[in-house]
């Protein structure tokens, strides 16, 4: 009788309308049994679930078990979409996960789930993966505010007004809930993966297809009606991150050799029948084919793929599959969410600045604008409050130390994989890293490296920048350094060993990465982790402004990183020349905003060099040695593999430095003059009333705002550029006295000396010029005049007769260029 009952239960699940007279579908009844509280003694169904599943599995194994299980999973999925079960602020979701846990705890049932027709059905692409697939509704459970508005509006309703400690208490409660959710999802999917080879492949294909059909998540402007939300993408990434831990948590990285860089070609681009993972509609292969590569354009990619067409697919085991799937899941999940979080932080800062500016200068508005100002301010403050609540909700997950540490361990493995590909011996980290030879052309670089998806290296860099900015403590945490449970004395440490090597290697060999913005991000990392308190500098100008968060300025990670950098043999040889070379190369980035981007990147280079020079004399000596190659016939080791290439870098660097100094000083002083003019007329009551219909010419507030914004930026850039010019002209004067550049340099110095110390210098005096604009004219004037001294006077120390003659000739050339400048030279100054 019991066997007959089990058979009928299975049939009712396979054929839903078999017993319509009962009024309830079979899957609803079984779902009730699974959802029954096992501790509820009053519910007779509470203890039925495990035995019922065992008997169903025994009866229908090999006889349609996937079709029997599918309706039960679908019913649980539908119930998880109900409001009471969908919110992580309510307890209902725990019952749903417990029911799914009971299902997959039975190994036979777990093996049947990937074979269900509803597991990964055709036509479920993009956002439909959340509701149209078996696991979608469970993966969509989320504490992100975009998925559950109550997280921001209820749980964090007053968080912006609370203390930091109170907010951390709120975060702790939500993090515990999310950790419970993601641990449960991992256990469920881990059982599917370990059920067998076919089941593992289907689970991989489901994950890869979910990622492929939601590729738009990584775009700049995301339409969330077409792609899965942050919760689904984040949960999927957390599952694969956990699945990768057995090989990424190994302190010695012994399984790194198992990762084939050609996985994309031999697995993602191959059909299942040919040993690959592509789906029937080629969503997976199309996604991986169209990805931007590290150093290859579309034409080269197509030719490479065509050359590999006849090769069979190569499974390589689960480790490479897991590695690349995890990397892709992080790319479309947490990394994409982090990018939007950073943009939200910028919007909040802009909102605050705009509110403060308008409130402080109401007199610059027209009478009509002033009349509506209170209502406008209240609306803006309400919007700001909503954004700050959302920011608090994002903080709880994106800044979770445990989450950040686990992700950093994975990227430790990724960075070592990347270094292994360019290591001259190809045996890193089992053997010490050897700098690869300089390649004059990208075509000389190994094809497998060039064909790697660019997002793999980009995400590693972006994540390190994010952690450095918002959670620097993660960098020096022992678990993040070598993996959970590893001996801290074993293996390469992420922050101490791998990160300095990673930054130096790819800056010193720029041909390996085509995208200049990725190399600029490496400079960004250096800039943040070599930060120097401006009070330690002679000029005492904090040109950084708000670019370095307060939590990082005095953080021990800075001292630790600088110590690691000083102890790195490759950094001592290659770092300074690499930064000088990149200063030149960044002139062309291919972007529409490249003219302004180059100044920001060069600013970071200047700040980094300043920190290095002030910290260790060895960096000063390396700089001197590198510049001495400008002399004809200079001998010795080169950093680029070619003395001629080093000399070209030096010549172009000097030219770029002079051009930047001219432009930045000119723009800085002109914007300060505009601000001075508006301030003066405001003090005299001469601000004109805006004329109706002519706001573009009369909106003084907009004009002042634009001038202030540009002045802050240009003054910061100018201060650093002039400081570098002054330092280098003292350290290595000869390149600046060369006949090709000395005339332009003298004219630039004379012109700016006239601006800063001439009769019109009073037009540059604005309110709060040092605090608000970081403008210190005395420092600028001192450093500009020091260049005259460095280039116009003989240096101390013993010299040969030939060297004295060369020096006298160079000084005479500079002096003559100064006095022959008809435009700005003044004997009085």
C-alpha cells in the first residue's frame, strides 16, 4: 500500500491534472510537507519529508525522477517570490531554503535536479533567469536595496543620522543574514556539482549561460528590466567563489599549473559534444568570443580562433572550469555592483557640494530662483537622504570584511596566474619571477597571453583599488594574504609579495597590456599606497584634496606597502623608469577625454615619484642614472631593453613636462583671475540681475562654480608638475639645458614669473585660496625661481675639464635663452 501511495504521489507530480477533484495540486501538498517545521509537534507532516523523498527517489530513479522533482522545486520557487518569503527582513525565506536543503540532501534527488526540464529551459535569458529557471528564484533572494526597498527605507531608515557604531551594529545583523543565505545556496549547488560529471557540466552550463545572457550588467548604463539584479549576480558569484576555495586557499598555489590560459578557446568556445561547455544556442561561446582581449583586436581574435577550430575541446578537469566561471561571475556580479557603488558615492558628494554652494550664495540667484529655493532645497535634501540610506545598505555587503577577504584570496590566485603567463621561465611562483624581455611590438608576445579576456586583469586591479580605498585593513589581514587556515609564514603574501611585483612588472613591460587605463589603475594603486603627508614636504601643499580617503592617509598599510616596495629587487631597478616612461606614453589614450585624463594620470605619477624620492635615496640615484643616458654614448644596463628607447623616453618626458607646466599654470591663473573678478564685483555690489530669457550670459553662480571647479583641478596639477620640474632640474639639469628645449623652457619660466610676481599678481588673490583651491603662490614662485638657479649656476663637486666645459656651455645656453625672450623677460624681476 505504501509503495502504491508513493507511485500515485509521483504520478500526480508528473501529471498535475490527474486528481483535480482533490482541489490541490500534488506539488503544493509536497511543498507543504517540506516546509513544515520539524520542531512543531502538532503538525503530523513535520517528520514525513526525508522518508517521502527517499521513497520517491527509490521508486522513480531511472523512471522519470527529474520530472517528479521539477514541480516541487517550481512550487518552492513560486512561494519564494511571495513578499513574506522574498524579503530577508522576514523569516519566510529561511523555510524555503530549509525545504530546498532537505531536497538536495538526498543524493539521488540532487543528481536529478540538473536533469529537470525546468533547470535551464530554452528561452529563459537575461532577467528571466530569475523566475524562469529552477534555481533562479532562490538565487534572487537578496538584501540589496534594488531587490528589496525595505532594506533602505525600513532597516536603514535613520542610518544616516546614526553614529558609526550604530551603523556597524545594523550591518552586522544584515551581514549575518546574508552569510546564512549564501552558505545555504552554496550547500545546495555544491551537492549538484558533486553529483556526477553530467550534473556538474549542466550546472556549469546554467551558470555560464546566466552570465552570458546578462553580459549587459557590466555596461555603463544598465537597464535592469533586461538583466538579473544585484542579488542574483552576487549570490551566483558567492557560490562559485566558495567552490574555488579548495585550490585558491592553498598558500603554496600548487594547482596554479592546472589553469590553461587557452580555456576560452578549448572549453567555452566548444560544444558539449566536442568536449566543451557551449549551449545549444551558442550564448556561451558568443559571449566569450566578443569579450575584449588583453592585447588583441577582433581581427586577430577571429584568426586565432579559426586556427584552433580543428583542435578537440580539452576539459582539463573542474579546476580551470571553476576558475574562469568564478572570474566571470565576479565580473558581472560584485565588480559591476562596486562600479555603481563608486558612482553613487560621487553623486552623493556632488549633491552635498551643490546644496552647500547654493545655500552659501543665494544672492547670485535671480529673485524668481530665490523664491523657490526653500522648496528646491528640501527636495534635494530628501533625495540626498534616500541616496545615503541606499549607500548604507550597500555598505553592509560590499564592505563586509569577510567577503572582501575571501574575494582578495581569489584575486591573489588570479594575479599569480597572470604573472606566471609573462614570467620568463613560466614557472612562477614555484620559481622566483623573472622580468620578461622588452617587446618592441605586441606581435612578439605569446598568443595565449594576448587572447586572455581583458576583464580578468581589469577586475583584479579594480578590486584592489576598491579595497585600498574603502577597506585598507583587508589588505594586511593575514587570511587575505595567504588564504584561510594557512600558516602565515608559508607562501607568497598578497600584499607583501604579490601586489608590488604585479604593479612593477606590468608598468615596466607596458606592451603586455594594450588598454592604457588599466596601466593607469596600477599607478592609482601606487599613488594611494605611497601617500606622503604633505606636512613632511618643504612646500607643504596638500594638492591631493579629497582624492585619498581619510581612512587611508594614516593607515598602517601604507608604511607596510612602502617597506615591501623598498625590499623588492625589481622595483628598485624598474619602477622609476617605468613611471617616467608611462608619463610619456599616456599622451594618447584613444578616449574622447584623453586630453584631460592624461593630466590626472600624470598627477598621480608625480605624487608617487615625490613619495619615492623623499623616502629612499636609492630611487633618487636610479632617477639620476636613468637621465644620464641622455648623454651620447652612455653605457650600462637599460630598463627598456634599448639605450635608444631610454633616450627617447627622456627627451619626450622633458618636452611633455614643459608643455604641461605651461598649460596648467596658464589655465590655473586664468581661472583664479575669473574668480577674483566675480568676488570683487560681489563685494562692490555690482552683481547684475539676470535678464529674463538670457540666463546663459547672466548666471554668475554657474560661471563661478565652473571657474572654482576647474581652478581646484588645475592648481593641484600645476603644483605637482612645477615641483617635479624643480626637483629634476636640480638632480639632472643637462636634459633641460639641451638646445632643443631650452628656448621654450626659458620663455615659460619668464612668462609665469611675470604672472606671479609682476604688476598683475594682485588679480590672483582670491578668498581662501590655500584652503579651497590649494593655491600657494609663494611656493610656486619659489620653485619656479629655483629652476633658474639650478639651470643657471654651476653644480658643486669635482669635474673633469671636459665636464666643466660642457657645463659652462649648457649654462650659457640657458642664460642666453632667458635674456633673449622678448615677450616676458624683465630685468626688474
